[in-house]
């Protein structure tokens, strides 16, 4: 009986741990963009963007450099920063449209021929946090 209870408890714990949603860097950034919004991204070159590369539930986030022209990014001209602060061309080819529109500070998802998903996130365009309301004290706290 004791073994059966331990087995059921272990199964319950394992099931709950597996059910917990583990966020990746893409999800964490996307949540901030959704919550706070982002200013419009002007044309120009940006060397402080976050480039996310995802496949399945795995995601990697890198610092990168892109040029925005007419509100779009050329998917064939995305660069990733190396540890020595130089940039290297991202060697990924788009399966579909190579020009990526930018909405709310995040580029349209580029699907590569390897079925990876790539987004460019303009973190400097994230709007600042809104100020919180000052709550009134509870009546029991008044003298």
C-alpha cells in the first residue's frame, strides 16, 4: 500500500512538473512587447536588436544588426554579433518572403529552408512601464 501511494505521488509530481510552462527567451521578450507595446521603428541601421532563432520549443536569442528601409528588414541581410563585438552575416535563407514587416517592434517571422523561425526584436523601441496607481490605505490603518 505504501509503495502504491509513493508511486501515485511520484506520478502526480512528475505530471505537474511536465505541465508547467517553461518560457524561452523569445517568449519572455514577446510578453514584454505585448504588455508595454513599442514605438514605431524608423528607417536606419540598428546594431542593438535581439535576433531570435527558434525550432520547436527551443529558442536562442542573440544581439544583432539590421537595416530598416521603408519599414521592412531584408531577411538576407541580418547580422549576428560575435563575442569580440564584430558582426557576421546570418547564413539562413528564407523559405518565403525575404522582406519582413515590423509590427509593434517585432519583425514578421521569417521561416528558413531548415524550418527555423527567426524574428528581429527592436528592444530599444519598447515603451516605458506605465506608472502604477497609488492605492489608498485600508480604513483600519487610519488613526
